[in-house]
């Protein structure tokens, strides 16, 4: 080997060693930061709902995969259908990697559709950590409502409950009401989320709810299904759930290509059904550590066993994949967004 080759080899070796040392130093710095600290998982709803259950299950396993093994605790921050938590995470939570949060996936798309009231965040600027699952949601109606089929939804007046404007429980029924001229009234104000909406059905205040996570229904409200207290009428997703082969899909309803494209945009948020995000401004190496810890947790046998015991579906997307979905949503053609804005125009009543 000639002298110049030796010098080149030495330079490459030195560069490789430097990169390795730099990476090791960065990893050590992340571990040093998290060691002895607490990471808080902000949950945009009260205890007992699907978002809360997913967050607490994740929190019990996440810490052992973060360098330095911090304690991870879930903290409920209900209000305005998750908007309070989203605003807090974006504006007030420490931007050092010790806060992540989960809130209604509908809030991701809400500002794009003109639902800006109360929203103090830019969804594309969150540091998305990952989503535990994609989602199939349903429209379900109380057994005394007389709504058993899609045709009943088209012909019989009904009232459905929702958390707040801009959440999926409000967006989807409003879209269906406006886009397909359904005789449906949407009542917002059930700010405690799904558990409050269910109580509203039981009390007779409303007859149904849409965008109800099928997984949450099965894991938390199975007795309503087994006791024939509710009728599953429609699936809200891009494709059917294997448990519901005979229930119509919302994507089968549109009658024009324009409506189909608009409905696909809104429904795409279902692919990030259980999202977790960190505030903007978190140091990149800590964002990467949180994303890697999330990905590792999704393969953790202890986490998967607990999720199975709680009947929680785990079909994860990485933080990078969630970030791409959000960017794709916000890059939608203006003409499609215009149809969606018109279809989601707020005509809701308030409890």
C-alpha cells in the first residue's frame, strides 16, 4: 500500500472513529439528561376513555426504552375535546423532552378545515413521536332510536353527540349531515369524551354517536354490544375492519369523484388514530430518542401482552410516518379542502 493510500485509509478510519465517538457522546448526553427525571404523558381526556387507556399502557413500558430510564407518568388534562391538552403541549409544556401528549386526532385536521377557534398550535410543527394504532371507527345508535341501517340514517331524523367542535366525534357526523343531506342533528358539549357521550345515549339526550373507535367500543363498552343496546350502522375508515364485513363503509357513500376525494382527505386522519407528540423546539437528539423508545415499546412483549389483555389494537406508525401523514394532509389540493370546509361548516347545537 502506497503512502497516499495509507494516508487516505487513516483519514477514513479517523473520520469513522470520530462519528462513532460523537454518536456515543450524544447518546450519553441523552441518557444523562433523562436519568432521574420524570416524563409526563398529557392525556387530552378524562380517565377511563380510549385515549387514557392507550396512554397509561404506553407509559408503563416506555421508560425502560428511553436512555437513562426516566419515570413515565400519565396526567389527564380534559377540556374542549382535547384542545386544552394540545394547546398546553404546544405552548406551555417544557420543550426539553420531558413532555409528550395525546389528543383527538381530529384536532390535527381541524385548523385545515377552518376550525381554528381556540386552536393555538400548528399541527405540522409538533414533533410526532408515533401512533399506537390506525383506526376503524363506527356510527352506533341506541337500540330505541329506530336507526338500524344506513337507509334509516338517510330517512329518519336523529341526534348524535359529540365532544367539541373540531374533534372527530363532531367532524364526521357534520360531514355526513352536510355532504349527504342526512336528517341529523349534532350536539356538542360532551367534553369528557366517549364516556360522557355514552351516558348521553343512556339518558336519552341523544340517540347515537359517530367516529366511535371500534377498538374502544370492544374493549370498554362490550356490554352495550353484547346486550344489544346499540346498533352498528356505518364504518368510518378507508377500509373495513375484519370484524365488521357486513357493515357499510363511509367511503362507499360518495356519489361524485370530488366528494370521494374530499371524504378521503378527512378520513385519512384515521391512520393516525392514537397519536403521541412532543412540543416543537425539543432538541433533535431527544426527539430521536423518544421516537426510538416508542418504536421499541411497540415490540416490547410486556407492552404487547398488556395491550392484548386490555383488548387494545396495536398497529403502530413511527413518528416519521405520522409526520409524513400530517404533512400530506396539509398539502391537499385547495379544491378538495374547499369541499371539506363547506361540508364541515359548524351547524352544531350545544348542550
